[in-house]
C-alpha cells in the first residue's frame, strides 16, 4: 500500500474527519453533557426551593441523553460497564417520564403544587 492508498482508507474510516475534528467533537460532547447536567441540577434545585416540587421531566430528559450516550459507547467499544450504566440510566429516565405523566394527569399528587 502506498501513502495515497493509506490516506484514502483513513479518510473513509473516519468519515472525512481528521483526528483533530474527531477530538473536537468528543470534547464538545463532554462539555455539553457537563453543562447540561449543571443546568438540570440548578433547575431541579430552584424548583424544589421556590415551587416546592421536583420536575421529573428534567430528570427524564437528561438521563435519556446520558443513557443513550453510554449505549452508543458500548456499541463502539464493547465495555460492559457502559451497557450496564446506560441501561440503568434509560430505565430511570423511563421511570421519571412515567411519574411526570402521572403527575400531569393528576393520578399522583406528591411533589407537585
């Protein structure tokens, strides 16, 4: 294989992105997850203090994002702990979504106004 063939194969494998772009995407994803988690935490704390309730919808959204991220990492890297925690987070997200729906419909009234 000559140099051009190696470069072409690398481009195909990396979907047209070079290593710097891939690194930037990884860092951006981590930063977005951290900022999103911080914002969700602030929203939950403020609602608990001022509205005397907990927004289970916020928990469901954030856990579904992070759980999906972990499952994608599992599919790419085959690390069992990514699968376990991804499924756990998605199960919690589904639970919080059900609680949120039950609160909206008035079936449950705890932690609501």
